[in-house]
């Protein structure tokens, strides 16, 4: 059975790229452009990994990540934050922190490598 990945970004072009790349690698990918439905999507599809943008059109991915990490049912799901802001290294040290961080624009190989690493961890 293939691993399930949820990608959340308000940019549909980025979601398409992520979906194509990761489906080529054999993953089952769900995309979500409206972050207010993250918990519904997680509950419905039980992802093995979440790729989460920081800036989500009025919502903050860091807050969503924190809420996921504080939820008993979802806290073990690895979360990789994705952002064009490169000064978010301290993000990994904060309470409710994501498991990893990927800067935009991201290298395709780096994305695939990070996904594989987080799914094994």
C-alpha cells in the first residue's frame, strides 16, 4: 500500500507540481488549497505525511501545525512546513514545531528526499 501525503498550499500551481512529483514516486497525494479544511482532510484521508505552506491566504500554517501536533490523534503525523521565507529555521525549535522545513522555491530532488526521510523516521 502506498504512503498517503496531504499537501496544503493556497497556490494551485505548487499543489499540482507537488502532486505530479510525488505520484511519480509512487505516493498517493491529496491536495488542499483551502487550509480551513485541514482537519477534515486529515480525518478523512489519514495521511502518513503533511506538507504545509506557512502563508495560507489569511491563515498561518504554523498555527495549523501547532494544532495538529497538540491533537492526540494527529500529533504523530510528520509535518514538513514549506515557505518562501528562508529565515524560519527557529520554527523547528518552537512548541508544536513541524518535523522539518523546506524553503521555496524547492529543488525537486530535495522534496523527494525529505518526504522519504520523514516517512521512514
